[in-house]
C-alpha cells in the first residue's frame, strides 16, 4: 500500500497499518481527511480508500478499495468557493441594505421636519396675511361709503376691483390653510342643521360681486324639504368653490346655474356653466393637487380648490362627478347624505 501513498506522508502509514492489524474491522481510511494517491510518475490525485478484512484457510487478508475522486473533490472545492462567495455577497448586501435603511430613515426624518416647517409656515402666513387683508377690505368699504361727487362712479369701480382682488387673495390663503389642516388630519365633520336654500341664497348674493359684465347666477331648489344635518362650513366651501369656478371660467353675458335637490336621503348639488370647458386629456387629473387644465392658465387660481372639495366630500360621506365639453361648458354634480348623526371619516366609506 505504501507504494500508492505520496512520499511526504508514507512513513506515517506504516504505524496506521500496524494499528489496523491489531484491531481489524471494516472502515474507511482517513475519515474526515483529504487523502491523496501517487501515480507511477510521482504526481498525486485525490482518492477515497476503504478497507475490509477476511480469512481464507485461517489466513487473514486485508482488501483495500482505492477510488479516484478527483472530479468530486474539484466539484466540492468549487462548491465551497461558491458558498464562500455567496456568503460574502450576502454579508455585503446586508451591509448595503442596512446603510440604505439608515439613509431612508434619515431622509424620512428630514422630510418630516421639512413638512413640519412647511405646515407651520403655511399656517403662520395664512393667519398673518388675513389680518392686513381684513383691514384693506374695511378701508375699502369706508372709501365706498364716503365717496361723493362727480368721481363717485370711478371710485366705486376701483373699489369693486379692490374688493374682488382681496377676495381672491383671501380665497387662496384659505385654500392653503384648508389643505394643510386636511393633510394633518385636523379637519373633522361637525354635523348641524343647515337650511340649504338660505345658505345658497347667501352665497349667491355674496358671489355676485365676482360676476363679469352680463353674468347672472340662477338658483333653484327642488323639493319641499330644505334642511340637512351636515357640516355647514364644509358645505358652504363646496358651494362657493364650484360657483366661483363657474364664474371664473365662463365668459361675459353667460348664465351660471345652481340647482339643489333633496330626495331619497341625499342632497344633490349641481353647478353648470357655459364656459371654456375642460380638455379631455386633462379631465382625469382635475382633482389632483395644484393641477390646472391646459386652457386655464390665463385665469388666476391655485389648483387646490377641487382637490379640497373632494376631500371635504370624503369627510361628509359624499362624492362628486362632472361632465365637460371643451367650448361648451362644464357641469359638476356633488351628492351628500342628508343626515349625518356621527363624525364622518373617509374610512367610513370603505
């Protein structure tokens, strides 16, 4: 057997052979070790050796089976290298993921801080701007009251322009403040009895000052019942926004229609105009924040009004839809439950 063993370890095999002869039993050689054999030319190769003994005519024989396992050894080493590489890659990827997770957390913290700063700024700016705007409006009212003489018509004309612009600024500030409160979850629906007809008449009278020359707002209510149990401020905001848009986007000498109907436990609000309409490609984005139709950039606005209207309707348990043809006008239809006896949330609608 020693002639098959590499010279470097041949001397140790004699002792191993003697030990086996003292206690012969079937077993593999070199269990747990990598064994090598030696060829005639002195080169070595991987082997696996198993021993067995038997007796013939009271003479003990030992049989050794030597198998060339070079290919298997090569495959095992290749597999081992692959496993090591995979483990290294897993460790590297794990480290990268931890770093990415840390970066995302830091980015989220920075975004939270930025949103907090933005919210505080919007709230502060909205409140601070409303005070001087109120003062301007009060002064304009006094100017109109005291204006006398041959220039009275001109003064009243300029006063009307100032009032209109102050209302526009106030509306924009209210939109930003409302959106900020909605996004922070600070807005809740507070139901109370509201006379829909009285509310609509008040809003129509208030908004007449925004009308262009020749424009009129026509209001009609269908049904004897006119009381709903809903949030009055939200309802007023929805009506005001839809009517203001109809006025803004309609030309002079056109009629704006406001129709309300109470039936089957629902309040339906319909606002129609004969204005520029909404391009087909823009209609799917109409309720998105800051979105403005491609044909509306000449008209002042923030692109927040309809987004806020839909959020309010969600809180009230209602919904809104519209139909529009470019150049022929637009009709918005909002439907709201007539009676809400609890504080509604968007989640209540499923």
